[in-house]
C-alpha cells in the first residue's frame, strides 16, 4: 500500500528538502558511522591486547 503524504508544500520545497537530507546522509551520517565503527573496533582490539598481551609472531 503506497503511503500518501498530504502536505501543502510546493513540490520545489519538498525536492530541496529531499536533496538536503540525501546530502546530509551521504556526507555526514555515513562517514561518521564508518569512523565510529572502525574506531570502536580499534578500541576493542586495543583493550583486548591490554588484557591478553600483544600478538606473538
């Protein structure tokens, strides 16, 4: 079932808002999420190595 949004906003305003949301997600949220994931993994490895010791070769 398609969702209909009944607004009185002109289509140009809606398109501009959609572009803003797209650019915000692309250039702010996605990179921030990637940095947070990689940083969390690095922190987890660092803490693990403090407890278990460095890797042996």
